[in-house]
């Protein structure tokens, strides 16, 4: 039987709607909107699209959007001064500095300058540490979105075998922490893992976040496994086409014959990231002002 397709687009739309309603309630109570500041340095075309989408989604969710578009030549001192100003601005609940930054800027130093309690990306080492030790903080949006889709489908993850492929700070490592906190048995696989197909074959849950087109094959999967594909890779164009197809890290067509459920690319994990960013901003706003929010319910 073919796998259930996990509809990330619909899931994200429903989350954005829930966040929008709670943001309106926040405004009524706090007397101001929850606010998200997004900083873009330079003219990277993909980043410009992301930042535009984030701004629109923020406004649509009844929140205030503060966009700061800076030239590629912006100095470290100028960028850090802006971050400092946003840290101290009471109208700003969340700060996101779009990555990648131009080469002359030190990304880690910029992330370290963000107030951890406004770090809605969850990239600050304080938030990575909080996640690792089980304290309340902010969790990176993509893995948190993956976790929401997994628990929606599977309920309790206790004792399930989970394999995370890829060990990035933004996806793989926080994903493993979240699965561990949910009592899954977690294996982190990566480019040096031996016998990756055998490791993947024992997994009830596979999260693929390696950035290699269609690397995970259908016959690597345990029948019935839940597969979350974080990859977004563009293939070389077919003859006559201007652009190649977008594919994930999982060979989708074969995988769907074996898996129990699988996220498509596009339309799976991707749309969840911005929806979770809005969720994290809503959470930040409530914490900043001291208004209660049932955080685990959203
Ligand atoms: N660049 C691509 N994705 C992201 C993201 O989620 N956050 C930030 N800050 N930059 C990104």
C-alpha cells in the first residue's frame, strides 16, 4: 500500500491560522502587536525571496513586521549596532538575521549578539544548550516543524527507533535532541556513517537532512516507516527546461511504496518553517510581556 502523504502545506496553513488568532488575542491583551524583526544583509536572491515571504506571513498572522535590508558592504560594527538596537526595542519580540551572511561577516558572532530570549530562530548557543539540557528556550523552526508533523501522525514516540541523517546545527542536531526528549531511541547518521542503508533499515522514523538529492533509497526503509524529508535540492534541468526539478534527500517515488507516511518535496517540511517562526515569535511575545500561553498546545 502506498504511503500516506504528509501534507505540510495544509499543516502549516492550519498552524498559521492558529497563531494568527492567538496573535490577535495577544494584541487585545497587551495593547500592541507581537513583533518580528528580520535582517537581510546583501542581495542574495533566494534570501530576498525568503525575507519577503516571512514579512508577508508575519503581517497575515496579525503581527508587526520590521524589515531591515542592509547593503552587502555593511560592516560588522554596523550590523552589531542594529542587533543591539533591536535587542533593546520593546516592540520587537523576535529577531532573525537571515543566513548566509556575506563572507566578511562572522555569522556566529552575529548570532551570539542576539538576545537569546528574542532568538526565535533558536540558533544562539544558549538556546542550543537549553534544548540539550531540557530547559525552556527557543527551538530551531525546521526541526520543531518536523517534530510537530511526527507527533501529529504517530502520537507518543516513546521507544521508537529514529534515525536522523545529517548533523547540522540548524536541523540534524536539534532534531536529534527533540526526538531524544520525546523518548525515541536516536541514531545520528552522517557522511562517515558505515552501512547507512542498514542503519536506516531499523528506523521507525527517518529524518533526512543531508542536502543530497534522492540519496535515501526506497529499499533502505523499514516497511511502514515515517519519513520526513528536509532536503530541497534542485536537479539539473531536463533538455529544453529552464530550471531543474526540486527534489528531496529521499527518492520519493520508490520510498512511498515502502514507507507508512512521507513528506513530499516541495510541500512537506518547507512550508512549516515560516509557520513555526511565527509560532516562536508569538511565544516570545507572551514571555516578554508575561502573558500566559499554553505553549505545548501550539
Ligand atoms: N536561511 C535559510 N533558512 C534560514 C532560517 O531558518 N533562518 C535564518 N536566519 N536564515 C536562514
